[in-house]
């Protein structure tokens, strides 16, 4: 949470999380194109908005934990195919 919560207020905005995630993607995939980054940002925004169950514009720890659990479940179901 601390990694994503840039201002330390206990909530993660899309802007805060996007900054960290895009930096990590660029580091991992230095040849990523702007078109690919744009698609990634769009996909991430959809995920973020879905996880923001109270429509506050930020994710609190409960929403982040729920998102992480959901992603873990999805990962398991894909691996089991």
C-alpha cells in the first residue's frame, strides 16, 4: 500500500497507482510502445474503477485487498484450465 500511496493518506488514487505501475512496466519492458502504454492505461483504469466499489475515486485498503484476492482467484482459474 505504501508503495502506491504517494501522499500517505491511506488511499490510492488512480493517478498515484498509475505512476508506479507505468514506471514498473517501462522498467520491465523498455521497448514498450506508446500505443501499448495507452492500451495498458485504459485497461488499468477499467480495473481501478471496478475495484473502487464506493466510487470515491480512490482505493482504500479493503478495496485493494478485495482486488488482490480477486486477481489471485483469477490466476488460479487460468492456471487450472
